[in-house]
């Protein structure tokens, strides 16, 4: 919904560095990653009840166990994308630094 509201502004804008629309997502945006049994978020939950809940605002230690890094790492990576340093990968999913690479790091849409 947010994208739908702001894309007209992006289309009308004049930018010396080009126009950019970024979609940020977790590593599970790759279906292939979910097939790896050793990936912390892949697979079915264990048997029994109650089920452990996933909370996007979970505590830092739990998120670190799932592979979360310091926000400055992601911030630097997103800045590089905005600056055009990864333009050769436009139209593809790009993994950030330190993320497990899947068949060459980039997956076509």
C-alpha cells in the first residue's frame, strides 16, 4: 500500500542519480533458501504445543541466533544500493554482506 501511494512521486521526480525503488526483505524471499534444513527459519516447527512464536520485534539475542547483524551493516549495504554501486544487478535479489550466498548470490526474479 505504501509503494502504491508513493510511486507516482517517484515517477515525477527528477534525480541526478536515477530513480530507485527498493524492496527490503528477509532471506526467506528466496524459496531456495527455505529448502535448506540447516537454515534457522526453514522447515516445519517441532511437534507439540504451544508453538514458539516469531515476533519481528523479538529480543536481540534471539535475532542474533537467527543470523541478524548489527543494523549499521544493513544501513551501509542499502546506502551502496542507493548510490548505484550495485546497478549491475538491477532487477535481481541481492544478498547483503555476510549473508549465506545461494548459487552466486543473485537470484533472478
